[in-house]
C-alpha cells in the first residue's frame, strides 16, 4: 500500500467509524504496525489543520474521530436547527419543564405541589415532544413514575450535559429569548382534567435561544431579564443553582 493509499484508507476508516477509532483498530484494519499507523494518523491530523478545511481529526476517548472546527460551530448549529420543526410550548409547559430540569428526577405529585396545579396534561405534552423521559419509579407508597429531561432537551437548549444547566436567572433569560415578547405568548388555558392545549400563538422554543452541542455555549440574551416565575423559583429552592 502506497503512502497515498494508506492516507485514503485511514481517512475512510475514521469517517465510517461510529465511535472514535483506536490506534489498535486502525493498525489492524490497515494491516500495518502501530508505529506506521500512528505516523499516518499524525499526517492526516496535520492535513486537516489547514484553514481551508471545515473539519478536523481530533483525538477523543482514546481514539480519533472527525469533528467540525470550532469556528464553524455557529453556522453548523444554525443548519442543524433548520432541520428541526419549530417547537411550540405554552408558558405552563415551559414552567413545568423548568421544575423537572432543576428538581429531576421528579414525580407528578411533587411537580403538582411546586406549581400548585395539576400538570398531568403538560407532562403528556412534554413526553410527546420528547423533552422529558421516564426515570423509573420512586420507592414510596404507590411507586409514582419519576421524570427527567431527555437528550432532546439538551439539544433544544444547547447543552452538552446537565452540568451545563445555567443558573435559574440565566435559564429565565434563555426562556424569555426563546419565547419572545410577552405579547407572543398565548394565554394559558385552565388546566382542567389535566389537559393543556397549545394555541397557535404559543411560544416558540425552536432554537434561536439554543446553542449546541458538544462544545457549544448558551448565547447571552440582550433582552432584560424577566421576572422569576414562582414555579421556577420553587424548583430551585433549597439547592445551589447549577452552573
């Protein structure tokens, strides 16, 4: 295999791998010694470091994988968001989501107590939109279902993991940026029989407020910080606000 063929084969392997390809895996697939495989890797990494490349070969988790370069994260994030349909939430749904985010895992009775209303219908809506998921059952009488935020929640709000949850005030600013002005928020219907209906004018949490992904950060909102909601404040009561 010529050096050019080795580089091409190596590039194909890393591109096709779902997980970071290790040096051992690469050497075995190419049929070469580890030292030769490592030399080929170093050359490939250097090739993608030039400014005219939008991606790079990065070493992560003891292996190598293709990633977009940091300077292109904004445009890539914008493109990914354009592939997702807008997500509309009423203010009660957003408040319930905030309670779950800061108190997770939480049961419906616990959320009801914090919000002061029946959130059964809102929970159903958040489950259908894949913003929350179940997390087993609480070991108490009745064994109520526990709920936590989902991977989709992280993607929509631009968080790598729950460690990146902003402070309560920052979360309110993020939500306000996503919701737009107060005039754009549909009046909430009475939560009768546990049902909430999202109106055509409901808030849009499509992603302008979100920042991504693996290495993304949440953009600061230029809008004035909104008043704290009672539900969100209750959700964070008695605990250090995550940052």
